[in-house]
């Protein structure tokens, strides 16, 4: 008798998967988890052009952001060899580690993806933030035809309030989903209030969904022999950087930093800030430099996550805007970590006064939520 072989279910992921370390690594993590499931054929949908610096991508940016803003982005992303080297390392990781669809799906042709996939997953990252993407964007799976799986895995909506019109758009769209979740508890509360149900679940960011051994295998050896503080500020202020310098002098450690991380908000003090400027780090190097740091200073959600995974003493600087802060405060609350937040006018004494973190408790909470989050995915995919 011929053995029956079950046909794999083809699933496409829609997320952000380039331009910064957190986005790339969360895409890698969800891909890793999806590949663990039997009979799931998963790949990331290519909504971008082939390369970060392509002509096609240049015209796309002009259309979306205008010529002035596009030129500003190009200057700050590719204006120096060091910044080009950084983008090269990001692209290399994408080429080697992510399974991206060969076909590029533009907004006006993405309907054709229904011919190639049985279902779609949107998430994670801030793909649902109305300040970053429209409520009828592809990241809300508005193009998916009836009968296809529509799953939200840990998207961040990034806001606390919506208008009456926005509520209707979100409700009408999510009512067609098979499973809905958010990355932050604040996002879950908002979505649940819009839907009028408790069907929206809070699940882990994909970088927490995989076991730490996944990152250990990806992580290269220690990059710097001397002990150091790692500073990863997407924005931040000159005053914050000066506070870190005072702390570094007090404890006599070098500062390792990655300059000009956010080309939308350039802090020129980065030109002189830091003893070691790590320009061309790959996403794997990003993990390594956190793993071996004595302490980490950041305003980044994913830098905070990897600090927790590797039990690094970390300190946070506030994001601009309350909704931007939710990502950091919600994660602290979930992990039962007392506030690690520092103010601009903070002192070295304040940094030193922050208590130790109970890493055993943090690990237990992550493990418990990891199981729940995987169960959510299995159920959404019809595997439970």
C-alpha cells in the first residue's frame, strides 16, 4: 500500500525584515518557530525590492516620503563607507538567514499572493501602528481572500486611543481573522475593546518565542577583549549620552556604541560619543555585543529583550511619546522587573541605586509565556 504523504500548508509572513537589527531578528525568530512545525511551508513575503539600495527602492521611497525626505534618508544611510558597511552586513544576514519569497509583491499586485499561499501571518514589530502604516495597508492582510488563513502574531499597534472611524476600520478588518494577538498588553486591551470580545491574546515577541540556544548558535565570539558598557540608542539626547559618559568614567569601563542608528533622528553628538564605535555590526554581532557587555544602556525594545535573555544589567531611556513607552513599560511589567528607566537629568548615583534583577524569575516568566504563545500559534494554524 502506498504511504499517504500529507501536503504541506503554505504560509506567508508579512512583517518588517530589514533596516534595523530588531526587525531582522524578530523575522528570523518567527521563521525559526514556523519551521519547527510539521507540514508547514513558511516563507516571508517580499514586499520590498531586492536590495536596500536599489533604484526600484529609491523610487518607492520618493513616492511614499517625498524627494526631500528620501534624499535625507539616503545621505544618512549610505553617505559614508561605515554606514554602507552596516547596511551591507544587514543585507548579508537577510540573504543568508531569511527565506524570502522570490516574487516581489507590490501593493497593486499583492492579491496574486492568494494563488501561492494557503494562509498569511502578519507580525511582529510595529506594523499596526497608524503613525507608521495606514489601517488599510498590506500589514492588516486586507488583500487576503475569504477561505485563506489570516493570523496576527504579536503585531504592535503602538497607540492607546483611536478615532471612531479607525475603530470601525480595525473592527471590520479583524472580524475576518482566524486568530488575533498583540505584542503588548496595552495593545491587547485596545483591540479587545474595539472587537468587544476577549479574543485578542497577548503573545511574546518572536525574539522571546525561541529558546536562548537559538541565539547562542547564531552569536559569534566576544568581539572586544576589554570589559565595556554597550550603548544602543536609536534616538536619545546629548544629555543622556553625557550621563553614560560620567557613569563609564566612575566605574572605569569603555563605551561601545553604534552611531547614527535612526536616520530619521540624527544625534550629532554620536560623532564624538563612545570609545569604540561599532559601525559594521551584523545582526549576529548585535547579539554578541549585548551578551558580553557589563551593562547596557538603551531606548530599544529589542535591545532590552536580548539584555534579559542574556541576564545583562540594563538601563532604559524613555521614548518620545507615551505610546512609544508602552513597549518598554509593558515588557518590564510582564517580567516583573522594577523600573529600569532613567531620566535626562539622572545621576550616576541613581544608576548605581537600581536594584539587581531576579533573573531566575524572569526566565520562568519567559518560559511560561513562551509555551502559551506557541500554543496560540498551533491553535491558529489548526494544529492543536
